[in-house]
RNA sequence: GCGGGCGUAGCUCAAUGGUAGAGCUCCAGUCUUCCAAACUGGCUACGAGGGUUCGAUUCCCUUCGCCCGCUCCA
């Protein structure tokens, strides 16, 4: 699709969201607030449906996943353990000349001669600019080029003619204060902390700082032991949670796609480390064998589990109306992975503004639980009698082989982290021995597979995917545009519209009310008796209501054969059929579940 | 946070240094028959604040929001 077209399309979608009550700007009457959005009547139904479908698919339909609903504000130590306090704040600085922005910690150190200026004046007007400025000149470049750059800078400060003042030079080694591209001085580095801060308790001082969670996952890790001990679950099992998260995004963009307050649907699925799987099952299933398409088996290691969850999640999207063709899987390359991740797959949706991430499914090893064990001093280990017994039955050669391979794996990991070879060897040996010793006693820290989805992004994807404009020709040959939201009936905010053909006939209205009350216990129903019937159908098209039921005089018995039947109108095809009222509930509930 | 563009009714678009107009939508009503029909009536706007002015939607400044680019997205 062409560029301007996609923007137009997005604008139409945003407009419809507001017009029909899917999404409003937060605090709109006060001018709005950037990066915050509200869901209106249709949007809140849609979101509720999506969250409920996720909860059902991930938890209620499974034996091995349980739920959690944790607080948004937690002990600040959680965010130290998780790494968010450190990694969520990036020092940034800008080029004074081009305004280009840099991560201050990623600028390559420069050497050369710095040309400092105290200011500049305009000889034609006498105007003065007292702002100091500097240019770094790489060795071998003529001084003129530094003066040209400085002139450009002061010209940008409003001088027509520039006379540089107070030039002096200085030798500079390994400085990160200058733009590597043009030598221009950069602004001071300013920290950007992406976590929203607040204070707990009445006194707002440093001791009381707390953070609004930037992800829901950490609460799951922090409550891992409590859930394990109360839920009658054992590894492998998962804990799922739906909840708000907050990030002080630098640039919220693309409608609700990147919001500062948003909702996540996260699962942490805890599994045995591959070594434990090997001891218990005698080997680890290979992902290449394709077992991840089936049901979980005892010999699954992290790779198969990871692929399994990717497949589960894609199937979920298919089930709620996002076909595979609208999605993309992006398997992160090894060099792109965060240090704690073994593999990460992004599930992307083709939005009108670009193909963007809906969900990330990461294999995170035991990083998170280990971090919390370290920081809290509380054990995150699990014990399996069965594992201890299996180890007892293991031949000595196999035990030694496992230790040798574990040591080798640790060594590789340490090398990758840049640990010096002399230290890496003994450290790897010690770590591997400690790990295998625990394994022998049936003890380990679980590893985790994390499918983490953005609820609001999914809502936006569903809205974008549902949006259709089509040319319709009416009886008189007049062409017009029909806007229809082709939501899957499962997620549609309203399942059925109920209409008396005419409002001014009490017997029609009464009968329509009866049909509405008949359907209401089973699904969300919208009753509408205002205006022409065609208008009411079209209104429901924009709301994405898949079915319409119309009560007419035949329903009342004007044509005896049609007594107690109604018109059932289908949103997508605009086809109509005659259906007995007694069959409506069964027909509609089947269509909503099935379709 | 930087640079550029934009901001009049729910939407699309007018006009004007003298107090805002249309079409569609929406609401109420008329209509015995199925895809935004017709007719009658009605509601609704100069993003916000300040300045200049007798008077500002219009000119100036600030601010907020939206779009695009930069940056960021563990």
C-alpha cells in the first residue's frame, strides 16, 4: 500500500473509533494527555472479550496454568533485581547543530583539536550571541572547517552575518562530548528514566520512592513460591496475569499502539532445566522432530516448549480472527538477544503504519528467578522427589558426562559475557558443580518461557483488521460507501442487534422487546428502534455487530406460515434469512462459538 | 526532548478584525414492510491561556493535542 494511503486509512480508523465509541483520548475535555487512551462503550466490550478469551485459552482450558492478580506498585527492590532501575534509564544527548539525538553511552570517543568559541556577533546589525560553542576537529583537518561549522551554529542562532569571538584551541583525547559525524558539541547528557515514579506514604522523599510496574511479569516471579505452594501445581506449569503496566515512553505514537499506560497479558511458564529433563526422561526431545505441534511430553526441553508456546499463541490469534497471513513471526538473531534470553520470537501484525510487535515469546532461562533469589535472599528453588530418585538410578558415567557438558556450557556463557579466560575456567567448574550437586538432590531453579502480549495492541490490531470500506449499490443504482467492522463474532462488542421494523407500532415494539429479553441472557444485545431499518443495519455494521434480528408484521402472524419467525441479517454478506424465534438462541450461540 | 505540518459542530468543508454557515451524522416526530429513503422540527464548534485592539475565530506570544521525521522501545 502506498504511504499516504496508509496514513489516510489510519486516520479513518481513528475517526471511526471516536465516532462509534471504541477509543477516546484520555482527558479530552482538558486538551488530552499524550500517550493515554480510554475505551468507550464498544471498546470496553471488545477489550473485555479479548481479555476473557485470553484468560480462558491460557488458563481455564488448561490443567497446567493458574492465574494471579498482583498490585501495580510493588517493593522497589523488585525493579533493582529485574534490572529495570539500571537498564530503563538511558543518558541521552543532542547535537547542538543538527539536533540529532544520541545515546550518550554509545558515542565513540573522539580525539583531535577542539576549537572553542565564547560567542559571535553580527557586524551588520551589532547583534550579539554570548552562547559558548565548540567544534572538535579530527587530526589533519584545516581550521577553516571548524570555523565553518561554528559559523553554521551561530547562523542558526539568528545571526545573518557571523563574526566568531574568543577562538581558542585545546588538544582533546577520547572525548564523547562531540558528534562523531560533524564534530559539533553535544548537549549535556540527560537521563531518561522510562519507569513512572511515585511515592508511597504521605511523605514524598527519596526513601519512599516506588515505581508503577513497567511489566506485569515481575510480580509473577516474586510470587512464584506462594503460587507453587498453594495451587497444587508442579513444574512444568505456568502463572498468567492480565494487568496494567506503565512506561514513560519518549514518544507515544501510532494511536494506542505505544501508550504510557497499557495492559499486558503475560504468561510465565516454568519448566525444568534441560539437564533435569535429561535425568528424568533419559533425553531431551529435539525441536526439529516437530513435537511442539502436539501435546506436552515429559522429555520436552526449553526449545520444544518455546516453539510450542509460539504455536499456541499464533493459534490463539487465529481463533479470534487474525489469520496467519496478517501476522509475521520474527525470530531474533543471536546477537539481538538480551543477555538473559536464549531465544525470542516476536509475533508481528501488519498495521497500516507498519508491521509491529503484538507479542514477544522469550525463553529466559532461570535469569529472573535467580535474580530474585539473589536480591531477596529467599529460595526460588523447587524440589522433585522423582528427580532425586532418577539421579540415584543414573550410571556414574552419565553423571560425569552431564557435569562435563554443564561445565562446557557455563564456560561458553562466561566467555560470551567477556569474563577473562583465567577466571572463566574455575568459575564455570564451580558453578557447574554446584548446579549438578543440587540436581542430584532433586533441586533446581526453574527456567521460564514467557509469552507476553499487549492487550491494547491486540485490540488495535483487531480494529485495523476488521475495518473495511466497500462500495454498495442500492436499488436505485446509487453508489455509496459502506463501512463495516468485520470482527470475529467471538470478539465483537455486540453480538446481535434487535429491531422492530417500525417504531410506531406498539405490537412490533412489544414483540421485539420479547426477542431482546430472550437473547440477552446469552449474549450482548443492542436494541434499536430509531429511524429507518437500513440505517440501523448500517449503524451496527460500523459497530461490527455480526447479526441483526428484525421483527415485522409476519412475525406477528400477518402471513400465517411466517408467524413467530424473524429476519436474521448477516453483517458480512448482508444476506437475510427467515428464522423461527425458538431457534434463535441456538443458532446465534453456535455461530458465535463456531464461526 | 528536537525539527516540520496541522487544530472551526460527531464528520467533511466554508466565511470573517464587528460576534460563525452548509452537507452528512445525531436527537424528536410522521410513515404497513428490510440496507444510511422522504418530509417536519431540534442540539452541537472557532483546542486552551495571555497580549494587541473599542472589539480577536481572524494579528502576536505561550501552552496543549494530533500527524510526519529524529530518538527510544530492557
